C-alpha cells in the first residue's frame, strides 16, 4: 500500500480494567472520503484519535503499522506529533462550544491556527482568516471575525471551527460527528461547506458518525465498526448489497422510514 | 385518552413547552419527534405527573388534571431511555416488578410477575437476576414489563430504543409493536429518530423550541408530504447528505 495517505494495521487500544476496546483495526486511506460508522462504544472515535495519538489517559495503544504519508507515527515523538497535528492532520469535533476557545475571538483563533504553522505577518494572518470565514460561507466575515464563540450560533461556530482546521492546509481532516450537535436546519449547510472544501483542496477525509444515511451519502467508502472491530468495509455505493448481518440490521433500521 | 390544550411547562425562567395542544384516542400511537432541547420529553413528563410546573388544560381519561394533583394512576406508565438508569441496581427483576403491585395493593403478585416476564419474552430464569446480570435489551424488556404489569392503557415511551445496539433496537421495536396489538395499548412515543416514530406510530407531531410546528400522519411522513420547511429538513437529514 505505498502512496497511501494513511496506513493502519492491527490497531489495538485497551484500557486497564476495561480490556481491549479497539481490536485489530486496519485500513488504508488515500485522498478520498472514508466514513466510519458505528454505535456508541464501537471504537470509531478512539480509532480516529489514535491517528493523532490523542488518546485519553489510561488508554494503551499498539499497532503493527500506523503511518501518515509515509511517516511512521509509532516512532514519532510528542514534539513531532504536535507539528503534524493541525498542520497536516486536522480534527473537527462534535460540539464547537467545547472545541473553540471561549476567551478569544473567532478571527484571532483562526489567525493563530494559521500562524502556528505558517510564517507570515499579522496582516497576512488576518486576510487569511477573513478569506477562510468567507470560504465556509460566513456572510459578514469582518463582523464575525471579532465575535466570541458564545456570540455565534452552533452552526456558525462549527463553520468557524472548520475554517480554523483548514487554515494550515492540512492533508487529512478527521471529522468526528461534525454535525450531530447542530440543529437540523444548519446541518446541511455545514456538510456542504465540508464537502466543497475537501473536494477543492483534494484532501483526505475521515468522517465518523453513528448515522449510516449520512456516511453512505457523503463518503466514497464506508467502514462499519462494532465492538472494536471493522465488520464491513465497502464502497459507499455497494453498501446496499453489504453482507454482514450487523450492516444489514443498520440498513433495515434506516429503511423503516421509506417502507 | 389524553386531551391537552395550551399546555405550557417551565424550568425556572425557561419556557420548555410553549402552548402545545393535542389529543390521543384510546389505542392510538402518537409520536413526538424533535431535536434535543425541543421540549418533547417535558411533554411526556407532564403527562406522567413528573413535572409539576405547567399550565394549560390536560385531561386524562376525561378527568381534568391540575399540576398539584395529577393522577395518571394505573392508567399510564412510562418507559425511559436508559434501562441502566431506570432499574435499581440492587433489586432483582422480581423485586422491580413486585413493587408497583405492592404499591397498588394488587394480589397474586407471583403469577402476574411470571406473566409479565413471559409477555416481554424473558425466561423464568431471569426473574431472580440483578440488572447487571442482564444485557441492555433484557433490561429494557424488564422496564417494559414493569410498566405493563399494572395493565395500563397508555404507555409513555421516552426514546425507548436509543440507548441500545441496532439489532436490539429492532427487537425492542418489534416487541412494542406486538404488545400494543395484544394489549390494545395507546402509546405516546418521544424520539429524535424519525424511523423509530415511523415504525411505531400512526400520527406524529414535530416539535421545535417548545411548539408543535406540524402534526401529520406517519404515511405522509414516509412519503415526504410535509407542509413545514422544518419537517422537510428533518426528513431530508434522515435520508443523508444531498450534494448540490
């Protein structure tokens, strides 16, 4: 699997006392959209965090291969990981209220994300932040630049979060339930911003969600996880003919509405 | 069975339910769908007598209720989302089922418990187990048995499947469908999941920011025949992302 953006083989994560919660996960990712779908406790979020080596305290991880763009992450120290995170690997979490800094204006946070990884003047950082706010379809970038996270809606906060993650031009974006804390009226907008930017920049994307309908319609390829294992791996378009009983059950639950 | 008019409920200064009206006939299954914070669970809690800060009119079985004196009595029972949280960890299944019978002074408890367990598809050996010895689905079956043991005609269901694994969700939905048919129950089901509401109900109210924005037949919901833009957004979101 040379040339893959991300390669994972036999990834295992265990917690003392709880046993193994990710049990031998492996996949390769190109500059494509990969959806990981599963229920609470399936290990999908931990798998994503393992890529960034941002696991909760008490978690122990092992893998036979964990490589990003040919860089062996298993042999990468914390200092070098920090340089990769943000710059080349972005993470968008569920709730912007918890992932934005409440004490800093939105514009400053985007500027800081850019300046942390790019050399440039304040002026350039500001121009870049305004351009990014516009890219995520914020109508009055000048005004929103100066607002604090509590002054904006959830949908706008999440778009600002995406702008911040896109600021250093990462190669891979990991989005963990990016719309499930948002009102349904803005979910579509946030998704289409994500959709456009990922296509335009030719990035890799890992979309993690419990929502099969979302993942299959948004992604090129889908992994179904259950109890720490990948039970299904197929093209999104081939999901309807998936064979695993668990996948069939998820499909049936969704079909209920259209029956 | 239930007639509510201008039902309003508060949490302190927050208006959680803002003038909601609906009526449910005996044996009918009515769904309330909405996002978190829409007030849907509060409606259920008012009907169950678990939330006293409400105003408006509410009749249960033709009897006007007041916030001070709400008596759903044996006629209405409730099943909660999380069977882990709604069963006492140190009480056996037998004890969980015996308690409502004792409270209402009902005799022949042993037989009724055995029948209630059989009704929800649990075996005799489950009767003296503790909640931690049961799976999530079995626990939710116990919670359903506990609700049904007083032979209610109305069951209030608050996200009854959303804490469960997908295959178990399907089993519990099938169980709820069968019990409703066999025992001629009326349901009020609250869920964020349109598919769950569609599986169980005939009629659904869409709730947002404390109000019902639309009430429609589940057949119309399935066919995507909704009047309100918000309802259409919910339906569209449940079908996934559409690239423009």
